C-alpha cells in the first residue's frame, strides 16, 4: 500500500508507513473471506494450482475518508480484471504443463457482486457523519468502519480513533452504515457496466485532469 | 437515499473571456519582460544576459523606471490597515503569535488588545500571567495590521470593538489574491448571515448577532445554539465561496451576494458539483457585468 508524497508532505519517504500498515491490515480483514470473492473461480487444477490475487493501491490525493474511496476503487479494479484462460496439458514425463492462452480477449472475469464496500461513520458531537472530509474528521473523536455487501450484510466492523462510542450510538451507526452501504453498490455496478459498454470510445483521464 | 457517481472527465480550463485583462501584462517565470537596460528591477524579476526576466507568474507593474512582477498565487503580504482573520498559534511573554497565511507568523502584542472591562490602564505582571484566559492557542481572531516589522512580520491590533475573538461560525481558507480591497471588510448580508473578508484570504462566516455586543471589548463569545435556518444559509455561503474561488472570481460582498442568489434553486450540497459550479459562476459574472454597464 504505497502512499505517494502527492497526497500530503507527511507521506514523504517513510512517513506514510504506519498509516499504510493499518490500512492494509483492515483491508485484508475485510476482503479475505470466502464470500467476498468467489475463490473457486480462481482454481486452475484442484489441489495443485490456483491464481493468487494481489491488489496494490497507490494513494495520490488524500482528503479524508480513505477506506471508502479505496474500497470503491478495489471493487472497480476487480470488476475490470481480466484473467487469461489456462490450458493444462500432460507432459512427457507425466508432469503438468501450463499454457496461457495467447488471445488477449480470451479471459475470465471475476464476479464482484459480493465484494463489500466500506462505509466510515465519524462521530461528531452527538451525531454521526458519513463521508467526512479531512476538516470534518479533525472535529470527530472516534469513527466506525463498516464493510457492507450489496445485500446489506456486514462483513467486518472496526473502530478507530481515541474517543469512546456509546453502545446505543454504535447500533444507530451500524444501521445508518448498512443503509448507506447498500445504496452505494447499485450506482457503482451500473456505472461500471456503462463504462464497459463504452469500450474504445471511453476517454482516458489521468490524475491531473 | 441515492449516491451520485460519475466517471472521471477531463476538467475544462477556466476561461478568461469575461475578464478585461491586458494580455501583454501577464508573464510566467522565464518570460523576457524587456531588453532595455535603463530600468531598475523590482520584486519578481532577475537579470539574465542583460535581459530582464520574470521569476514568478503574475502581472507586470511599471512605476517610472521600476519594473516589478506582482504574483497571482502568493502568501499574504500585509500592509498597514489590512483586516485579517487569524488563528492563535502560541502564547508568549507579553504577546501572542497569530497564523495569517503569510511568510512569518504575525504578532499580537498584549498592549495592542482591549482588556475585558474596557479600562485603559498599564498592563501589569498579572495581566501577563492571565493572557491565556483571554486568547488561547487555537482561537480565531479578527484584527487590523498596525505596522510591518523589518523582517516582514506583521504587528496586529484589536483596539476597536469590531475586532476581537470570533465565536461560532465557519472559516473558509482561500488565496489572498482573490480578495478585493474595499473600504470595509465587515458585511451583514441580507440573506441572514454576516461575513468578514480578511485580506489574508481567510473568510469568516457567522450568524448575524441580534444586538450589538457592547461589553468586554470583543472577548465575549456567545455559545447559544445556532438555528438550523442560519446554519443552512452559512453552509450555502461557504459552498458559494468555494465555487467562486475555484473559478478565480474576485471576492467582494456584491459578488458573493449575487452568487448566493444564483444558487438558490440548487440544493446546498449540489453547489460543489463541477457543472453546477460553472453555471452559478457564469450567472454571477453576467450579473456583475450588467451592473457595471
């Protein structure tokens, strides 16, 4: 999880490492269960070979609410991933030979229906705020990170921050987080399919606009 | 409740069609201003092989034989009489250090503030020890520049009832070049909020107080809850200010008011969307041109 110094001068050199390890640990906990991504589709030959998915996230600009943005980006990236088809043929000595198909369009897509999206709720005073900017986050004492699938099931919860959360407010926050998380998935999938259908006509936009 | 998502699109550059700039005046670093050696070089210029070249991006100003370049994006360079909004960063012996978006922290001397109670007396050692009760680190104040030290640091004063510690409100941090110099920087907008346009780019929005605070020389801050309608007006004003700053429009009370009026039929949170921002700012610029002509 490298952090670019573009985001804030604090991330120059090794500054962002602590935040990076915290982020990667949380993301690992969120995405590493058998219901998020269908791991059986990654299998090449049972018991012997399978694809291992690695996700690298480079942070270019930071304005609060990192977890939400990163989870949306990961879901979009997994939707876009094309895994080439593999043919296994038996070798002369009885070993297996793996051939990747040469055709760039012959590929397997991942099913990202069940990939969860993260919603961060920050407690400010007696209320909570979703999608807080950096300034709003500076006013909050504690936040709750919830990962929600498109059906509304919560896969992981985590509390960050030095302040305390009332048990009743935690319940309210999880309910609100579930509502927001559920509402995030539908427009995202629609937009990803729209972008896919644009094909070659899609304009490539860089970071600097 | 629906989330609005969109694909990234290339941002259109800000158009200069409405401005009355003389294009020859704008330079970028490295541009040759003149090859004539009879001119004295001022700030923002340097001599490169007998040619006067600009070292900052801005407009060229010529006063008789002196040529200098006034940069467009710069830290606040204060002059005597400017109104600033600043945040206290340190409490030192007999003075406070205030952050005002300039190259050095500004200084607010203990002798330049009105003590609570309004008495005019010599500052004693006891006053020095209780400085923290008046202004702490993190407090926001409005003040006026009294003088400029030789190293460029500003000396502020709050010796008037309209300056002093700021209470509940919203601070918007913008570039100092966007604030127009006017006779007064304290405005009570008819939409229901008040605004302090600091010359240093810090704009303070707050609910209009009902009665004038006569006591305590500006250190009393009211902590009464602010009504929801006032909060909405202030949020809308803040988003309008951000929209105007993004399109590089000069900020003064009329432009902010026109922008507020043009944004009335959008929801407050929609003002931050790029296409709504462009629409609102175009309407504002048209209204300003109509008013001039």
